[in-house]
C-alpha cells in the first residue's frame, strides 16, 4: 500500500511539473497575441474604410452616420497606434487620408499622410503620402540626423 501511494505521489508530482512548465509557455503565447493587432481587427477596419471609399467614388450620399463612422475608425486606428505601431496600419491611414482629402477636410488628411511619413515611410505608402502632401502644398521637413551633420563638418575640415 505504501509503495502504491509513493508511486501515485511521484506520478502526481511529475504531472504537476509538466503542467507547470507548459502553462507559462501558453501564457506567454497569449501575451504575444494580445500585444499584436488581430487580423480580424485589420480586416474589419479595411472593410469599413473601403465601403466609405466606395461611397465617395460612387458619389453616393455621405450621411452623418458615415461621417461618424469615419471619425470612429480614425480614433480606433490612432488608439491602436498608441499601443503598437504596425506596418499594416499604413494602407488604412492612406485610405482614410484620401477620404478626408476628397471630402475637402485637408487638416485631417494631412494628419493621416504625416502619420504615414513619420511611422511608415519605409512602406510603399511613404512615397505616395509624400507626393500627395507635396501636391497639397505642405512643406515636408526631413529630420536631420546628427551623425550626418558631424560627418559633413569633418569633411570640410580636411
């Protein structure tokens, strides 16, 4: 009886160790998933923005609820950017910027395009945003890298 009880206790101890090792890994996976933006969120936002874009191009009536939806989408996107900047946001900012520009809301459009330049300039949307801002007459300032400035001084000295 003692031997069976010892084997049972040992077995339970091993099971507890295995579960203890597996659970933190599962928790870490869930944490990683929560940090990123879900594909469903991106797809849902893209669908909604595309529907609003279609209304603009098809010259359909743009209702107050559509305007509210656009504002809500921009706020959601900005909120997600505060949490984590992802390159998958670039097309959404670009499309929302286009909607604002086509509706004559230049300040909001400029804000979207500048967000692309500041955060996603390395994507395909960076040059597009720069071109549109240039067309709109917005002066684009590229930040000067201090290391480049130091190099230019050292070249002039020699």
